[in-house]
C-alpha cells in the first residue's frame, strides 16, 4: 500500500524555501535583528516537524515492507539501520545526529543550542529531500 507523502513533501519544501531565505546574506542583512531571529527560529521549527514526519514515514514504510514485528519497539538507531539497509537513508550516524538535534530543541532553549540546531537543520534539509525521493521511487 503506498504511503501518503504529500505532508512530507510540503514539509521538506517549506524547510528548503525558508532555509534559502535565511541563507541569503543580502536579505538577512536588510532585516532587523528580531526578524532575523524569528526566521532562524522558523527554520528550527520546520526542522522539528520535518524530522518527525521523516522518521514516522520511515517507520511506516518499513512496517509495510519488512513487517511491523521487526519495527515495533526498536530503538531509533535500529530503525535508521533498517532504513539504510533498505536504501532509504545513507548514513545512520548522521540521522542519529539529527535525532539528537531534534531532542535538544524540545528540552532546552539557548542561543548556542539554537545555532547548533540551525546548522543541523541546513544539513538535514538535503537529507530529507533525498529520503523523500527514495520513498517516492519505492512507493508502490
């Protein structure tokens, strides 16, 4: 059964578009500090929900293809390992880094943490697009 991917596609597109604005130094230089801060916070929020959609889509895809008995109750690392074995993601450790970044956003808020998560979000955006493409290619 094919996965419904429209929400994931919208989320990855939203993250990419917002990142392109925030990474535009001319645009960011023309904005006041509060607006720049708000846009970076928006990237972090987009990262949070895009990451959540990614790992949940990965889990659903694996449940459909290798069986829920293999996927239910496994650790996040194991889930990502299954994802790599099924050629849906490339780097388990990188996805674990994204997981840690996501967890940092929900437990504390600090400017240096926000900076770290923002950097992770920029890298994650590319990986999320790759993941979505892999899902779309196998979504039968």
